[in-house]
């Protein structure tokens, strides 16, 4: 992963100060269950939304994190009770019991934490479709929360504090990591370097955040999202199953020097209805071209995390 030789001296001072502020904040909240009469009750907060950019910002005023492919989760902890809200405010705590139980074990009276709920694939990369399928069944006990911001702690609204202070507070809370509750680490380096490294690993992209910025709900220019995905058309040279039944996966090829070169299979994004339509077209002998979103190519020449976005038959 991209990494600078060392942090600039001014930036190092800012990080040290944020850590000291976090320590003082945590130290003030020793009585975990008794709140004061004037404290703010924790509640769902509309999440901050990054703007999509083609090129990540450069310079020391920005920090960069991995963009994981999952569901946005605003987690509210209130005296041991936990709610996990979606971006639109639906409580899915019962669907993600592993995350719920990990949050309930935090040594806080109350907290609101922003993060991304994900399910990791065998390659260690977030698998959105596995999470989506599990949540559709109302059960994703193995989901993991990648936490990246603290909006509230023990009756105190933290949103007006600088980004570094909020993240330092969160890092202190999660200093003993749990399998289903992880802190989103800052990735050192220039934006372009970090994005390039993320794309080489087959990740979704990165989120760049302006240092010193407060937390604001809705779209904000203080957060920038850069994606690794590409979209390209590929010839369909096979299908699984090979005949009669609805198609569940497509074998793809790209045109190289006038010849079709196989580049793997794609099944994500295919519904049963689309599978039946593809089967009818293929059984009729019609040539099929698929529009595929993917995250790069493996050393073996296969597409990373391909998703079928559309298709057409000749």
C-alpha cells in the first residue's frame, strides 16, 4: 500500500494533539451508565455523503481510507441497547446480530458511530452480493462493521469537532479490536498513489476526507469518493448451466489482436428473469454481448469482481 516516508512535522503535531484531546474526552466519561441532566440523547443522524470524483485530492490537507463495498450503517448505543440504522433510517440491528453484540460490549454509556457494514469474501475483500443476499434473508450474523467516525459520545455531540479529533476518539474506543467491529485506518500517501494501490488489490476505491472538517449530514465537498471500477463490453462465449435452465453465470471473452481471449466468468447481477432471457437468446444461437463492471484484471487474465450490468443479443 502507498506510504509516505514520514508525516510532515506540522501534520504530526496535529495528530498528536488530536490523540491528546481524545484521551481527555474518554477520561471524562468514566461512569458508563449514569448520565447528566443536560446531556444529549443519542439518535440516528443522517450520514455524511461524499461527492464522487475521478481523481482523488492531493496534498497534506487530506486523509485517505479504503472504500469498502457494503451498506452504510449509523450505529446508536444507549445504555447497552443497540440500533443499527441504514442510510435511510431503517433499524437492521436484528439482521446484523454479530455487529450488534460487539457494539453492546463497548465501555460507553452512549455513542453514535458511522461506518460500513460488510461481509468479507475468501480473498479478504468485501463481498457486497454476499451481504445483500444475507440481509435479504434477514440474517447476516457474520457481517463486520468498519467504523470510521464518532458522532456522539456519552451525551456529547461530537459533530462540530475536527475530523482528526473524532477519529482519535473512535480509535480509543476501539483500541481492543473485535472480529466484527474494526477501525478504518488512515492510509498514508498521496491520493493518486493510495487509489492506485487500492485498485491493484481489487478494492472498490477510496474515500478522501479534509482534515479539520466537522461532520455534516448530506452531500459535502469535505469528503471525496474515488472508484476503481471500470465498465466494458465483453463477448459471451459460454454459460452455466450449458443448456435449458436459466443462466446463472456467463463466460466472457475480450477481443485481443483480432481473437477472442477468455477472461473469466460473471454471475453477480443476474436475476432469474434475466437468466431466462439470456437462455432463450443463447439457445436461439444469437450472439450475446454483456456490459460488465469490474475492478481490474488478475495476473491470470481474469476480471476481478465482475458484475453484469446489462446485455444485448445480435
